[in-house]
C-alpha cells in the first residue's frame, strides 16, 4: 500500500496545507446523495457515550483534539475536481467541544435536555464544503458522570472506526489524568492511503472472479419492496422512526443454539427469519435484502479509521411452505458467497443490476438488515483505570431505507429494531413488521446438522463462512488453525482431551497418559508475524475457540485443557459449550491464575506481589540463560524496552548472543499470550459447578499473596483438585512434570468414567473435594 505518490497542494502561508487523495466508491456515492439532498441528515452517524470518571470539558476537548490530529479522516473535507471527487486532508483542523451543562437540572429536565440536544445533533446536516465531518457535544451531569454525543458523516466513519476512537478516548483521558501522554501505537495507514491502494486494486484484475459471481447473482434483478401505507413521494424527506422489541433471554439463547447446530451464524438465522416475515407481507417469493460488511480482511486495515465497508445484496428464494431451517441454510450459503466476493464495490453491483440512480428511493434495495454483536466492538464497556465508557441507543438521524432492520446486543439482551420511513409507513405498520419477525424467530428450531468426521490434520477443511460470533478470527485463520491441529492416539476409544495451546508441547504428556486416551492439540497463536489486534471481549475470543473445538470434535462429551491464560480460555469455552447443552467432563488448568484474583487485591498488595515476582524471576531466568536452558534472546525479550528498541534481535544478528529455533519460536509467541492476558484483565469468570483440575508449578511462590488454588476456589467451589507439578511455569510438561500430570489424569479420568457408568445404572458418587497442600 506504499509507493504511490501523493498530490500535495499548498495554500497561503497563513493557512493549513492539504493533501489530495482519491475518494472511495462509497464516499463518491454518499457525496452525491448528500449533494442531491443538502438538507437531509440521514447520512449522519450519531453516537452517544456515557462517560464516568474524574471528568471535565477541557480534558475531553484536549483528548478529542489529539484524536483529530492523530487520524487524518477526522480532518478531511471533500473537493470535486476535474479528476473526480477527492479527499482533502488538512494538515491542521481546529476542534472545539460544545458543552451543555446539565448539572443544575433535575433528573427529568436533564433527560429532556439531553434528548433535545441529541436529536438536534443527529438531525443537523453537514455542509459538503465543511473541512471536517465530525462534531461533539459534552453534557456533564456531575464531575464524574456525563454523556458525550459524537456526530459524524458516513463519508468519514463506520462502526469499527468508532470502536477504535472510543478506546483511544478512554485511554487518553486516563493518561491525561495520570499526568502523562497516552502510549498510542503509531498510525501506519490512514484512510487516504487505503483509498490510493483501493484505486489500484480495482483496476488490477484481482476482482474478475468477484465480478463474474455478482453478475450471475444479480442477473434478472428486480427490486423487492414492501408495500407502504401511502404512495412513494417524488422526493424523499428521510423522515424515520425507530421501533424496538427486546427478545426474551430464552429466545435469544435458542437462536444462538440453532445457529451453531446448523453451522451458520446468528446473522443467518435472524436474516432468514426476517426474509420469511417480509415475504408474507410483500407476497413475493424472492426477497432481496442489503447488508453492510467490513472490508478489513487484511491485518494492515484493522487500525484504519474511516469508512471501510461495502454493501452486498442477499437474494433469497422463499417459496410458500418453506421451513425456517431451509431458509437459514440458504442464507448461510449466500452469506458465505458474499464474503468470498466482498470487495466488488456496491456501486458496480448497481450497474450490473441495471439500477438507474434516483432521489425517490434507496439505491438498489429498499430493505436493509444489520447485526451488531457489540456496539463499540469491544464488549459492553471500555474501561481504563478510573475512566469508563458505555454506549446508549443513538438518536434517529433519518431513514436511509424504506425499512432498516437491525439486531443489537445490549447489556439487557438482544434487541430487534426497525427504522421505518414514515412518509411510507405508519408506526403501527412498522410495529407489525417487527412483531411478525419476532413471531417467525419464535418458530426457529434447533436442527442439528451432523458434521462429517474431521479431515486429517493436513487437509483443508471447508467451513461455513459468515459474520463470526466475535468477528475476531477470519475464515482464513480458522482454516489455518484446523490444518495445524495435532492429534495423539487418534483411534483410542476414550473421550479426547482437547488442549488449547500456543505450541505443540504435549507429546510427552500424551505418552504418559497412555494409548487409551486421545489428545487433540489446537494451536491458538495466529500464523504470521506479531501484529496489533483491537481489544476483544474475552468471551468472544473463547467463542472462536469453541468454533475450533466443534470442528475438531462436533459433539461432546468434552475434556478441555489449557496452559497459562489459555486455561482461563478453556474454562470460558466450557461455560459456552455447557450452555449449548454439551457435557464437559473435566477442565484442566495448567498453572492458570484465576482472572481477577490479582486485580482484586488492594493496590499495595498488587505492588508488593509484583515486586516479589520480579525479584524471583530475574535471577532465576538469568541463571537459566547462562546454563543454556533457555536462550539469552528469550531472557532479554521479557523486557518491553528491549522489544521496542530491538536490542535482542540486533545483538543476535551481530553474534553477541546466541539463540535457538525453539526458543525463538516461544519468544515470538509471547506477543499473542500478552495480548490474551490484556483481554483477560477485563474478564471475570462466572461460577462454574463442573469438575476442575489444577496443575500448579512447584516453583510458584507461596505465601499470603500466592493462593494455593491460584485463586480459583471462589469460582469453582469444592469440585476443584490441585496438584503440584515439578518444574517452572514453562517446564511443567517436561518428563518429570508430565509423569505427575499423566498419573493424576489417568486416575481422575478413570474415576469420571466409573461415575458415568454408575450413573447409568442408578448409582451416585460424591463430588471431588479440594485437595489440601499435604495431599498434593
């Protein structure tokens, strides 16, 4: 994405300079739509953040100004030239935060003023001559609480980008409060750079297969419209209203279970239900629904702030008498094809379908559907030190579609909504469409599609693509991980032990356990060099692990194991599998500290504990490096400053220190383990009433700040067994440690098997008790 010359224009010396970049296809379409209806606000994107912490307007304005300086798209205007529409990126753009103080209002009046300002912001259009398409209003209710309303134009923003800005806003506020600058990574790629690359990509021939697919898919296209209560006006006014229904928890759980049983995503289940509901209303057997997808399928694009989305069309055949399961399967296949051919711009699809642009209706498709797992892309809350941000439902900016259906996960559950154009539909009609959608969703059944036997480890496994539960692991990464799954004692009859692991270190353990117990080792480290990932809810990462577990073994019972942070991931995966109705016989945690154990300590205990750990680790690891048990590279790369400056790699190249391939691999894997640890810091495991086995390194420090059960007893209760294993944290799977682990697992799993047999004959056994230190 580099090496393409930029065109720079200089204004008067007293003014800022600017750079010109091409506009992307969607930006060109948005610009023309806004130009055709300059008083319309439907292309606005209005967000609401509830902020808490030691807050004041000056600090918020300062951090937002830093974000404007940091991300070029927030200081970008648009200029129509002889070469077409251009992004005009200014070297400097002043930013001023508007403040509406609600501190003196009572609760009812504050709410009313908040809504008045929010609706006004959402409904105020941006002028196309603006140097920036971003504004913000701060509405404080006290010194520690308030709402930040952020309004963007679709020309410069998408949901993923907002997640990035939310995280950086909170990090910036926390850093400023602590008296230092936020440690943001460098922005390697801006939206203008992406637009230059995209321009070259579209003419490269790389999309020829996608063009063939969409030409076939859109052959004979005809619009799908849901009849309105009134004729369509000649000119759209974008008047809309949003109506919502909160789904019961039991229904939400059943929809998720149905999706997993059919090997598709919740998106496919919800969209299929919507298609059946609309088919009834429209009386047509072919339903066409548009949806938006992120095009960030390359690592380099994950940190870009700007509109990196594309619209695709899902055409579903819904003949009378169709079952919901059949439409779900069809939707999953259509979605998979759309993702495979995602990069063809929607604007080209419009030409293929013979769409004639007009101002009286939405382009190509009148009905849209979107599913949002987490509104800020990182769970329900972003928190750094004393500061936190959560989102609230947005105010309506105007109806872009006749009917825009969406499904959002909120703290109180899944909510289905519809934004309807009130020039066409009465509110009662919009409510009926929502009610019909829910009615169809209530008929969804869990239809298990038995998966074929897993393919050998080296074969490519064909997966059902879709918008994943977390959006974290791409289909390519899933396929790569499936190819790298390692199986020991594959034909043994017992329930396999499924290990989430960063490297294949379990050969010795498999030998110790014996030939009557399979072990499946699922590598979790993404292929390729270290890279930055956006924050993710730990539960979402575990959901991707469950997808891999299901591919390795479609149905239970399960035995799950993980080392270090991957032990916590195994326990969360066990929670999710059990919610899906599966049996988890045992969870094995190898030197895995319970999330929240250290974080819940008083700050002075946390500091003391950290000092004790460092005082023990540094001389021990140095002695290991000197004895050759580990490389000096691994020892040095424990220190962030060494990694930042590249000192160890430079010394290795110069021959000043030695390394070896295996240690280098472990060192290179450390970046991903550190990423998981950072995500785990926000996670707190729910109580777990199943059997859990802990193997605790004999080298772990002991005393008041180092719980014998690694902090798990409050979570697991009396079904926990703790066994001490010789060796340090990273050596417990060597022969001495594997012998202890193997013996304990043989005995414990044998007991589980005996209990299962006894249970089937009506006998019962007592739960395992917490093993004391003396017994260990």
